C-alpha cells in the first residue's frame, strides 16, 4: 500500500506539473513548488504572498520566499488534518475576513482599479483566490486550536514545579513596575468645542462664497497628514474612518461640503471628491478643541486644594479624595487605583505609562503625592486631562518568581506547553505525510528539519 501510494503521489505531482505549465503569473510560468499530501503549493501562491508583503511596505528576498513556503507547508499539514476531522470554517467569518482584506488593500493601493492592476487579476478572480486562502487559513487556525486544546492547563502545583525546575536564564525577567492612584479633572470641553465650531462655520461660509477648500485646508487644518495636500485623504474604504465621518462623507455629492462633523479626533468639515462603491476620496479640515491657560490654571488650583486636604491638612486619604473629587469614573470607584484595561492588572511597566505620567513619577518616593500636571486620557485619542498621582509601590526589576508573579509564570508555562504540542504535531505529520519540494527551493535554509526527504 505504501508503494502504491508513493507511485500515485508521484503521478499526481507529474500530472500537476504538466498542467501547471500552462498557467502564468506576472509573465512567469507558474508551477508547483511543493506537494504536501494531496495539496499543491504553487509558485503563484508564494509570489502572491510576496506581493502582499510589498503592499504592506515589507522587503521580500529569497529568504522571505523560503519562509513563505515553509509556513505554507506547515499550514497544509494542519489543513489536511482539519479536513480529516471534518472541521468547518463558518461562511460569515470567511466573508468578514474577505471584506476586511479588500478594504485594507484597496485603501493602501488607492482603489479597486489600482488593486486589479497591481495583482494583474480582476476583482472576481481575487475574491475567488482569497476566499479559498482565507477558508484554509481559518481551518488551519481551528486545527491549531484543537491541538492546543488537548494540552492540560497548568495547575498551581504544575506552575510551582515549572518555576523550581527551570533554569534562571529561561525564566522571564520582569522590568520595574509601578502601582499608582490618580485624581483626574477634565477641562471644560463644551466651551472649547463651541469656539471650534464657530471657527469651522466661518471657514465653511468662506468656501460656500467661493474660496478654495484646498487653500483653506492648507492654512487651517490640524491634520498634518492631509493639510499639505489641501486636505485630500486619498481613495480609501469607508471602514477605515470613524463611522460618523464615513456616514457624513458618503452622504455628500461630488464637490458638496458637509456640515460640521464631530469624531474622537475633533471637528471636521468634509468635501467629497470621488466615490466608488465602498471607497471614497474626500478633503477635510480638522480643528481640535483648544484649552486655554485659564482652563489649566483653574484645574490646577482645584487639584492643589485637593492635594492640601490630603498631604498638609490630613483631612482625608488619597482614596477618599478620589471618591469625592475625581472625574474619571473608571478609577474613582476604586479609590483612584489605575488599572490596565487590557489586562486588568494594577501594575504598570514604564512603557505602559503615558509619557507625562512617567516623567512625574520617576522622581517620586513611595507614598508621595505629585503636584498637578497635564496628561492625556486612556481613550487613545490624546484628549487633555489634569491630574495628581500617588505612587503606591515600586516593584524592582527581577526574575519572575512563583510567589510574586504567579499569573505571568502560568501564562509562560501554558504557552510553552502549547508551542511544544504544536511542534510535536508538525514533526509527526512531517514523518507521515508525502512531501515533495521543487529543486528551486531545495537550497532553502528551513527553520525545521524534515522537509527534504
């Protein structure tokens, strides 16, 4: 049976090679460069990934092609097993991924026509090719999850043994960490927003009366990426913008100017240039709310008074003051304790802190309350806030320990076990799967042994 399978596989490979000689990719004859089980990897598959790398601004050389081929062969091993196990990729998930890919690529290349020219294929052909690739990718991921899912999760006893038996150089090093509390005041956004709206209404009226949008965008827009181009954003998919911006823009006719639109970036007026399906090219003028020295002085004076209540008069603790005065609801309810929203952890490494926060705390002693200072919020848009902080604790850099870093060690140990299971799966499938690699790739320095048989 083994001999018959080998003969059959070689026959399939030769027939595929003959058939593939009629296919072309960017002027080059397409061909099978690897056969993994019953799945062929085409030269066009590799070159397609190279093109995707270049779209994303990455450099692709021979080593990159070898890496692409190896990753493709690994994926085929998981894909084969996924099919044997009758795993399914939901159609809705495939379509969602496909839409995201089209949106990203058309935005980067400047529209659907530019995309078709770049890949030398029609949208229909690209959709067919990418749909298949995305389905295989999702099946591969599900199979990897199946493999990892069979790995027992680490118990506290397992983690303790992992910590006790691992060499020091193999243990993660935890950098300096900080625990902080904060009391936050927000500037008067309404008054600042009113001033911005009045300014934009004046600019819009000038455009309606005949002045060029492009000239005024160069003079007044606070979007550095587009102001020098007269506010032009370039052809992009509507999904890359804030919904309020996209909705306002797509409702416009060509050359029409929108009313004032508010997004987390600030306030805009928009002029439509061109629309193409879900893509559009528009100009905009962005102005952000400005907070005056008077706003800052008022907030600092109030924070100074709160600090005096805590430090000098000892009338309340920092935690009580946070409950009473802080305008940041997320930290006020737990006495001002700052928490990393992505992890739920109350400890921060230097790189996780806002620059202004770290500049202040680096010269503070444990238990000290800072003077008022200006910082930005955690919403990711750089909105101005005013605050005082209390340095609760400094945890010096150290090698992770079971007692002090249990959660980190648990994650590290589980990840190592998962990687080991994935590695064992690949090694076993390499041994039992028929694999042929074209001589043009035989000189590749693959990261894994066992591909060349």
